[in-house]
């Protein structure tokens, strides 16, 4: 087994308690270990990305217990991509928190940060639906502490709302898993995929209930209307580096929908049908519309960025809801772009607040801030990226989605939703930018001096440059994402990697006439060895020594 697959989970899991137990009073040591660990995760993520690029799906069996009985981590193209995004954003957030001093305004920032990274990476790598719930809870518990970091009445109130919504979502998650387990008898994703595919169309009523509940849970995490209410206040009042890290959290919900509703509850499943797409597309249209209208009406920089996150999630789900390989590849490109665009906007809002004094984050004219031109340029770049204007990656992302939607029955609705809301977002960001940066020169007075910190500006600029890099490398990136999408819809490859057919000695049964790992599944799906003492035919799906069932 490739032990490197475990590293994105185990490294932050070791660092977090080490920081709490040995460095709780030494902020300098906390910073050194947290940043070093985040940098190491970037290196590990790129190594895993390189391994996944070959197209091979790797499985790590915890304690050498095979699926579906043991916990497995699965590395494929999609999970490698998500871990790399998390590691790059995590390093930027750690550096920004250190450079701006946010990490010193409360207790245990770096420990909670490492726990949250552990939960996010675990959610992307796990091959088991129940352990997806476990990693969700880890990242959410850490996010509760990060949300109220540095205190404050408004932050605490928003934190309570955030906790209540997510506890309700977690309870619903357990109900969904219990329902699905009651029908199928398993929660391993590969095993679930086989058992759901074998269910007759008329026997799937209870399974559809579980699938709907699960879709609602993931939609809560992804802030899809009408269950998005927790996001604006949470992201607005969270500390800036925390809000920037939260930009990847909504993508955990999107990732879970992509994984579960292509592998387990795919549109080709007789018992499920097109349930997910039928619900997601209308919700996505409302989400992108409401989000961009919120951008237009926001009078606070934090709320403006928060509503842009909601709008970007609506755009993302317009592509995901089509459930075709072409649309999914476009969705993945837009997912990368929107994650970094949202994170950069939260950091820019913090740079403005740190220099505006009494005006704070309000979208009102105030005296020019220190380094006004530089920060205005950063805001302009991030705004045109988020709204989807050329030449940055938002334009390419939306163009890919429009191209993927032009053959479908929903073409007119998707085209209208994306084009109209993009125009609304342009007006909203232009209004805020001109008020904060341009009209400032018509106001008399002086602003707060610039903090003596250059690292936050460097980090913000570096994260913004990722969107230019997405444009410069659009060809290779889209090629990788098309291969990722194709792999995602080849369910048999994932199933065969996690649960390969084996004989009584536990050795893989070769697929005649096909290369290893590329052949079709046996007629009834992957098989397991016949237990000692059992007669052939008494254990469904098991082989005896001669390979007979």
C-alpha cells in the first residue's frame, strides 16, 4: 500500500495536539510548526497529484482490513485535485493569519486550523459514507472554534447560528445513513454502488428517501437555496483568514454530491433515476440569482463577498446538475476558480478594514486608505474573476459551463441564468469598488496608517495569481479535468480498485484478456473469498478455490 495517501490526514492530526500540548503559550513556535506542516502538505499533495495523473486508482486499507469491512482511503484524480486545492489554500491562510496577526487575537488558532485541514482532506479521501460523516464532524467542530476566534458579540451570534444549522445537518446526515444502511446493509461507497445497482426499480422507494436526505445534507454544506441562510452571517463575521479557508468548505458539499451521485446514486441507476439533477438544476438557478442580487444590494464588504460565494455555488451547481462528463469537467474548472476567487476577496476585504478606521467594511465613501492603489488593483482583479469577465479564469469557467449546456434541454435557462447574473454581479462589484476606492478621493480627512506588515499583501497577490495561472495553463488543466470527469463516470474502475475479486487465498482473480485494473467487472460485481467451512453457493458473491460461485 502507498502510505503517502494517509499523510494528508495524519500529518495535521499529529500537528494539532502537538501544538496544543507543547506550544500553547508560544505563538512563534505555533506559527513555525503550522506553516511548516502546511508547506509539507503542499509537497505531499503534489506528489499524490502526480501519482493520480497516471489514471490508477489507489486504495489504502487501514489496518489491512479490506473493504467493505475496514476503513479505506481512495486516491483518484478527483480526490488528488481536491487535496491539492486544500493544501495550497491552507498554506496561504496560515501565512496570512501569521502576517496579519489574526492568529494571536485568540487561543488555539493553529491547532484548530490543522484539525480543520485534517477533516477536509479526510472527507476528500475517504471511501466510506460513514467516515465521510466522521470527517465532516471533525472539520465542523474545528470550524466552530475558528468561527468565534478573537471573540465579539456579532461573531458569537453568527457562530451560534452556524452551530445550530450544522448540528441539524449532522442529525439529518445520520438519518440518511441509517436509512441507506437499512436498505443495503453497507456504507462503503464501492459496495453501495454495487448493491444499489442490483436493486430493482420497484424496490427503491426507501432508498430514494435516503438519497434525498443525503442530497439535502450536502446542499446545506454547499449553501444551496433554500438552505443557505447560515452562510452570509457566518462568513461575514468570521475572521478574514477563517472566511478564506471556509471557501473550500462549501466545495466539500459539492464534492460529496459529485462523488455520491455519480458513483452510488448515478442517473443510470434504475432505483434512483435522475433524482439529483431534477432537484439541483432549479435550486441552482434560484441560488445564483439570489446570490448575485445579494451582491448588488450589499452595503458591507463582507456580505458582498459572502453573497458572491452563494452566487458562485449556484453557478457551480448549474454545471453539476447536468450530470454529464463534459459538464462535470467544466464544473471542476469553475470549482477551482471560485474557491480561490472567494478566498482572495475575503482577504482583500480584511486589508481594507485594517486601514479604514471607523468606516470599517461599510460600502461608503471614506478618506483614501494607505496603499489605496495597490489594494484597489487587487480588488479589481478579484472582482473581474468572480464576475466572470475576461481575461481571468472566471470567464473561461463560465464559458466551459455554457458550452457543456448548449446541447441540453435546459440550455435557455442555464444561459439566461449565467449571463444575467454575471451582469448583475458586475454592477454590484463596480458599485462597491468605486465607492470604496475611487470616491474616497472626494472625501476630506485621513485614514488609518497602513499596518507594518507586507506578508498579507504578498499572500493575497499570490493567491490572486492562481487565477491567472489557470488561464495560462487552461489547456493542460482542462485536459486533466476531462480525464478526471471521465474517470468519475467510469464507476467500474472505482469499484474494482476498492473491492477487487479475490479467490480463497485472498489473491486477485485476473480478468482474462484485459490489463490489470482496466477490465470489466464479473457478472455480479466484485467478489469476496469463500469463508472457511462454508459451502459454495451459501455466501452470495463469494468464490471458492476454483473460482466457482
